[in-house]
């Protein structure tokens, strides 16, 4: 045999020798397998004895049955070992390095590429309250799983088996166990024929146990409650209670605040805090002024149950249909417009050797040196305030509407909690409403003074029959059945944008005021009105985001003739040639009446043009980021 061929064999033998057991388990069993084997707790045995008996048959059937004693008790080098006790077994270090589920019959699973559940649970334990070494006699792995008889949690022999866990947890939490036994959850364990019931691990989890006064514990327990009470969890998460509590508001009610925790009883029981006779008192724990009307609020109301929540069902289905119709129509409108504008670009032919190929010329914005004043400075300021307040509302509001998204949970701590975001939302709403209705008041006063104003003329934003004809003509143009309509000062889509803002402001404003002053309004109006207000507020906000940040952006900035930005809301003017192209009827009308010259102005300076582009792109960027966050929230959670 060649010497080089001996090297692998020698390495194998050396590694085997290094890992070989120093002695067989049977030598350990000579003492520890003897029933009743124990040692005194102190030198004189005054404090009792410590039982050291290990049943080898039970150990062999456990998940650790394939291990040698010295695999865990690695400090034992010889027998008999020292009498002053062994080192504590380090379960955590071993379990964090396992490559597969520790199943004796499936050793190949150790090579699994994904971390097995035992590794995940161990990592969760290291972050839990039980791993806090500053707490004397805190629970370790053996406290719950025992030291030698570790069975899978679905094995009835396991100390962590669901039906065994109350007694196991109650060994430390005696008060909680006593309360649990008297609750509907604990009582149900004695009547299994009535159905399954919750045990300690079902609510607190097995390894993610944390301080119940802090947000992570609230999230875990709330989600675990939802495993059995899914519909109630859905309603809670869409209510102000769940939204604020999820973001760390310590005053927001959690499940245990209304239903109690270990002493929970059925709502029909007279001692239940949510029994109709006790609801006012329960609400008054947070809302001092709560009365019978206020207590009619339902923290679990959803849009899915017409029998229990008819108003929520009707509002949800009605506004849901409105959202679908508006989005489908205007998204189709935008796609067709983009396609037609691209198709109607002029074509030039370029040569490549002996071949020529068509290329569509990109649209270039005109630069005639003469501008047409479209918006005065005060209307531009009004638009800026509207845009900034709206984006602030979307940011602070959608964090609340989608509280369990990763971005919402990351953003809220940056603001020091939900309180500051709540204040931002309220005052942005005030600016939003003042901007809109202040604009309406000024316009109305001016129009009332102008006795000759034609309320349904080309300068009016009121819908008229010509808008219907223009829309039909626009769609004919989309499909190549005619020329694009010649628009006057206001188009049908601009009128939709304008009046949609008022519709949205009315719904969002009324519902927002109801929610802001719920404590006082709830003294008069029934509490279920706040369920409806929350639903309407969120759905209308979603519709506003999905139209303004998509359709409005496209109509004014992203279609080929406008891309990448129309600065008219910053400069206040269009190039005269752009007016001829975008509003030919207005141009011809003003020219024929001799009014055109009154509206002509010099182009904006280069500096103001750069500033306008900077502001414009910044607002567009913020809007698109907010749009992506809302879409992520919708895909994660949906709409109520």
C-alpha cells in the first residue's frame, strides 16, 4: 500500500479517536439508572435530597435518545466524576448549530439547508424574558422541557404538550394558573368534547415570551388570539385600538384590557367585562366620559358580516365598488392615452447601410419665448399647500391604516411613537380642509360679484354637456376613429379631479372630525358611527392615493406630451405654443375676443425654472414613494 493512501485512513482514525466516547453510557447507568438514586442538597441533608435517577428506557425514546451522556455532559472525563456537581448543560449553543430537525429516524435531515424549527425556537428563546439572566431562578430549557425526557410537543408524554403546559407553566406562575383554571379556557380542558381550547403556549407562544407591558408581547399575544378568533382580530386590527396599540401606544386597549387574560369568561357571563351590563364601566377605564351611547362602538366590526354589522357591510361594499369602477375607468383611460400619443408621434426614417428603419420622434416641448398666464400666484400657493398637506396626511394616515407592515413598524419609532404622527395627521387635515374650502369660498364670492359670469360656460368648472361630448371624442381618438377633441379652458378629466377633491374632503373631513373628537361626540351619537367613520375615512383615502398619485400624475406629468414634468403649477404659465396644442378652443376664443394679449407674460427666469423643476421632481418622488408604500400595504393587508 502506498504511503499517500494511508493519510485519509489515519485522519479518519484520529478524528474518531478525538470524538470517541471516553466510556459507554452503561457505566453512567450503574448509578443513575438506579431508582431513587439521589444525593443530599447540603452536607447534612437538612434541605432534602436531589434526585439523580434517569430512566434509560424513557431517555432512549426521547429526541435525545441517540446521544451519549457525554454529548451533553461534556465536562465528564472520567468515572466516578467529581461530587461537587457538573457544569450546567449548554442547550442553546448546541441547538443553534443544528442543520436539520433532530429526529432520530431521520439523521439525513441534519443536512437540510433551511434552519430547522428547533434552531428558530432557540433563537427566539435567547431574545425572550426567560433568557434574562438577571432574573433569579429564571426558566431555562430544562425547566420547561425537562432535562432528560424531551419529546416532541405533539407527544402527550412531553411536558410541553398543549394539555400539559398549564401545569408546567404553573409551577412558576402559580397565581396565573389558579386564575386560568377558573376561566373559560381552563374549564374547557376538562370538557374536551365541547371542542379545543387555548393553553398557555397558544396565547403567549412557546419561546417568544416577553414583557407583557411592551409592544412585542402585545403583537405576539394578539396574533395568537387571532389563530382562534380570526374575524375578531381582523376587526381589531382595522380599529383605532389595534392600529395605535400595534405602534406602541401604551394606552390603547389590548385584548386583555377588555376581555381580561387568565380569568377570561364568556360574554354572556355577568362577570365578563364585555357583558352588556359591564361595557360602559370597561370603556371608562380609558374613556372617562363613556356612556351607553359611546359603548355601542364595536372594536371587532368588519365589512364581512351583514347580519352583525349591516352599516359596515353596506359602506364597505358601496365604496369598494366605487373604488373599483373609478380605478378601472381612469387606469384604462391613461393606458389608452399613452398608447395613442406614442402612436401619433411623427415618424422619420434612419438608414443603416443599405437598410432604412422608422423611428418615432420624441415630443419636444415648445419654446416660443412667449408664455400664457394660466394660474395666478395665490392659486399656485393654494395648490402647494394642498399637495404638501395631502402628502402629510397620506404618510401619517397610511402608517395607521397598515400598522402591521414592516415599513409602518419601522417608521413609527423614528417619530417617537404614534402620538406625534397622530398630531401631524390632525393638523395636516386642518390645513387640507382650510385649503379646499377656503378656495371654494373665495371662488364663490368672486362669482357672485360677477353678474355676467356664465356658470356653464367654458371658464366654469361646473360639468356641462360638452364634457360628455369631449370624453366620447377622446375615446374615439384612442381607437383611431376620429381626431382628438379641441379642448377649451377646462377638460372633463380636470373637472373630475377638481370635484373629486371636494367629494374626498367631505368624506374624509366629516369622518376625520368624528374620530378626532370621538370622546365628546360619543356622548350623543351611538358608538357604531365611529366604526363607519373609520371605514369611510380609510377607503376614501385609499381611493385618493390610487387616483391622484397615478391618474393625476399621468394626466399632468407622465403622458408623452408632458413627460417628465409640467411646471405650470410653479411657474404659473405655459408656452403659447403649448396652449395652442393643449387648449386650441381657448386660444381661438381669446384671440377672437382680443383677450389673449392680456394673458401673455414673459417666460420664467432660468433660476425660477430650475427651482420649479427641483420642487416638482421632489413632490413627484415623494408621491411615488407613498404610492409604493400604500400598494405594499394593500397587498399585505388588503382593504378592511
